[in-house]
């Protein structure tokens, strides 16, 4: 299949999945919050944050699987492909057993670490057990979604996830309306996740032209994957420290109940990143193929065009969160949570700067040039936890947000753009200008319109908020359309000509 057609199908499917997932999660989160209440919702966030840390046992093997499946598929080396996938599966089965042991230990010691109400303790421990078992089983099963990514079957992944997201949301609504609490939605969440992995396994076996067998287990192959995956593992650990440690810090150093206030703001920031993260997924296997072919011109093109596309998405979303953040919090979660606005802004700005460079990180991983990136992100993650603990006592949840934001600013501004520009031999000023000048300029009229409608038409319900967003959206899309079509000669205007605008100049 033509690379452009494949990329378009992949991005289209991932964005459809994003649209459905974002809509379901956006409306489901406040529903869960109000049905469970502050205490139980905070426990929900805390326990899934804790069990999520078992993901570091991956040791970077999944990232290695994506890269080597893409590389072997491009080379047509079926024997090597079978060794990589079979060896990964054997490793994951062993890790699943170890994860079950950690879950049992956590089940016993959970009340000794966190101050959980005696009335909620038993449900919290059972939810921890359910979530931990789900994580353990997901290790061998999630391998096959990595195989599909390596084969660049993001279209199959995305469309399947759409159906499963709707199914999970429906079950959670039914369970909560029927009086279900933590254990009900925990069982549904874990059960549907495992079902998705089983479906991906069946799909991968159909698309992957190799058989899995014990005879394909190979020590040399495992060592090669570990050498590549070691720094992907460091990145995984860093990601946990950077973006998934806040709930634990708040639960341990502020209060369990305060997790809900922080989580509402952080979830809004997280939801605004889905479009970029979904699109950026396609660049790791793509850059692996370009790097294997030594096609550095296409790598540079992908870097600039990909980061420009990321910025066109995430810059306006950040402007919306900054200007309309209070209205969004009031309408979405209730007036009580407007106090989370400082956390929202503190997290949104540095996260936006980092996500606008999503293509940069994916290309470094695809090229196997992610060693320095991994070390810097790990230092950032450690600094994040240390600063969050230090500032939590004085500033509460805002201090935890500052502990996340300060190191993230350092990585996003001082390290990443210089590092990728040097690796791909592209002048820094050229890279930054071609990638971010247009998206930043288009946000100026957007910000002006949002400030105007916020002043003239205050929003206290969904109708008012939708009106504000629609006015901003019209201005942004009009500006983007004007720029695109002003750069394309009238005689040659077509979708193909328009697409040329987004290529590096």
C-alpha cells in the first residue's frame, strides 16, 4: 500500500477512536465523580495509579517489539520476526507471574501506606487486587497490539477500540445507575481491557505471517531487544514518574480526598493531548523504516511536518484551556472544582510545549537514538517527584502541579529541540520556524475571540460553553483556511496542492 494512503488510513482510524474515546471519557468522568463522591473517586484514581506502576516491568520490550516487527516486516525476514515475537511472549509470561506476586504484596500492605477510611478499606483492597490481576494478564496479551503497531495496522487497532470504548462506557453507566460502586466499575474496566487484548491477539495472528513456538525462543534475540529496550524502559519509568506519580504524592503528603480536585484538572489536560498522542504513534514504525533505508531526507520531512501538525492541534487546545478553563471546569465537573483552575493552567502550558514535539520523541525512538532522551526524561521524573513532595506541604495540590511543570519546562525548552535538530542535521532556527511559527500565529486571533466571548457571553452551562467554543473554532479554522489557500495558486488549487502547504519548505 502507498505510504501516504497507509498513513492517512492510520491517522483517520486513530482520530475516530480519539473522537469517540474523548467524548465518552469527557462525559463519563464527571458522571463517575458525582456517583462515587470525592472519597471513592480519589481511591479509584489512586489505585489505578499504583497498579499502573507494574507497567515498568515491561523493561522496554514492547517498544522493541514495535521497532523490530516494523524492521523485519520491511526486510521480509520471517524467521527473525518469529524469534522476536516468540521471545517477547515468553518474557511477558514470566513477568505476568512476577506481577501477580507484587499484587498480592500490595493487597496486604495498602492500608499501611495510605490513610484510607475503614469503611472503604475492604473495597479498596479488592479493587487493587482486580486491577493488579488485570495488569498481570495484560502483559502477554498486550504484546499483540504492539505487533499490530509494528505492522502499521493502526486502522484495525483504532476501529476496534471505538467499539470497545462505547461498550465499556455503556456498561459503566448501567452499573452506576444500578447502584454499583468501585468494584463494579473496576471489574468492567479491567474486563473490557482484557477483552480488547484478546481481540488484538486474534487480529495479529491473522496479519502476522509467522507462527509462535517455544523453539523460536532465543537468548541472543532477547539480549538484542533488551539492549534496544533498556532505554525505552528508562523512558517508561520516567513517564510514570513524570505524569503518574502525582496522585500518589498527594495521597501520601496532602490527603486522599485532595486527589479528586487535582485529578479533575489533570484529566482535562490529559484529554486535550489525545489527538496528538494518537497521531504521533504512527511515527515510530515509520521512522524505523526510513532509518533502515538510510532515508534521512524523509526523516527530516517527517520531523518538521509531524511537529507542525502536532502544534496545529495542541496549541489552540492550550489556549482554550487557559482562557475558558474556569467555565469548562464549572460546566463539566461543577462549580466546586473551579478552584482547580490554577492546577489546570500550571499543567497545561508545559505539557503543550512538550507535546508539540511528539514527533521528535517518536523519531528518536524509531531511529534507536533515544539513549540521551531516556536519561534526561529520567532526571526530569526524579526531579518531578522530589519537587512535588517538597512543594506539596507548602502549596498543596498547586505545589504538586508546580513540581511537575518546572522540570517539564526544562526538558521541552532546553533539551529536546536542540537534541533532535542535531541528530537530523537541521538548523535549529529552521526547524523551529517551519514547525511552530504558523501554529503560533493562528492562535493570536483565536485568543482574541475567546477573550471577547468570555467577556460578553459568560458560560454557566453547556449551551453557553458550546457557543464560546464554536466562535473560537470558526476563527481558528478560518485563519487556517486563509493561510493554506493564500499559499496555493488559484490555478492549481486541489487537495493535493493544499497538502503541499504542510510540507517543509
